[in-house]
C-alpha cells in the first residue's frame, strides 16, 4: 500500500468510528474497530506477530485528528466568507485579518498531514 493510500485509509477510519480504538488487520487489509466481529481475531493475530504492521489508532488520536480537520474547515470558511463579504479594495487591516485567518488554515493543513504521516 502506498503512503497516500495508507494516509487516506487512516483518515477514513478516524471519521468512520471516532470514539473507538481501531487496529489494522493484515489478513483482511483494512482497519477494524472494537465492535467489528473480526476484531478479536485481528487482535490475536497482532499479538502473535513480533511487530505490528501498523500501530493501533486510539480514540484520543481520532479526537485530535477530527479537531484539526474541523478547525481547518472553520478557518477556511471564515477566510472565504470574509473575502467574499468585504468589498474591494480591502483596507490594510482587513487584508491582514484575512491573511492571518488563512495562515491558521494553513497550519491546520500541516497538522493534518503531520498526524497522518506519523504512527498513531
């Protein structure tokens, strides 16, 4: 699995079951949540392996990830809304305000990429 596919699978799992721990099932090739019927078998498979292919995704990691996604979306909406609502030409203060809000959105994108690029 490529890095991009791995990151996408992790992001989807964080959104799919946010309040539960998930583990990777190498046999099935997907994330399993603690309420899935195959979870116990995947947990047993992981404990017999010397090293896990992927670290489990805990509920705390999912909360941080979803908070970063929500904050990024919030700041992008504010940035676009301010740009559309405020008439041109923008004053220096308005321009700095819009750019500052956009910087917060860029920080959020970096946080999301960082979270998906590390072992949860």
